[in-house]
C-alpha cells in the first residue's frame, strides 16, 4: 500500500515514461544505426558470453575492432593491443581476481588453498 501511494505521489510530480516510450526510443536508436551505415557494414553478431569467454574473448574483441575500424569516423586501437584491452576492460573482473590470486600466492606461499582474508 505504501508503495502504491508513493508511486501515485511521484507520478503526480514526475510523470515517468512507460514501456511504450522506451520501446519507441529503442526503435529510434536501432533505426539510426541501421540507416547510418552501408548494408555490408551494418551487422556483427556476437554474444556477451562469447565476448567474455576466456577462450574466445580476445578473438571476438578483435572481430569487433575490425568491424568498427571499417566505419567512417571510428578510430580503433592497434590490433596488437586488443588482448590487453580485453583483459583490462571487457574481462576486468577475472583479471582483477587473477592479480589478487597472484598477490596472495606471493604473500602466503604458492599452493595454499586457504584464503587468509576473513
């Protein structure tokens, strides 16, 4: 009950757009990108899972870089830096955990399975 009162109060002050509004905005976004580039340059299909996968991620990041590099007005980093960029940005969480694991191994000896942080 409290939430419905709060929502009705907020709606009177701040009319929040509904799903229809956001769907229309998304449609405008897609139409812009689809209309802005030639047909052969429009589409690159990948997935979050493939892009963040330890085995396929760097390859997918290179595909994205190559695809973006074909577009006018888009500057892409040198291909040799893509693996580093992937580790630091796309797969940052895993990279940080590996660095932490390495640090803990150095501090408390390699091969320990117990985490000293409680």
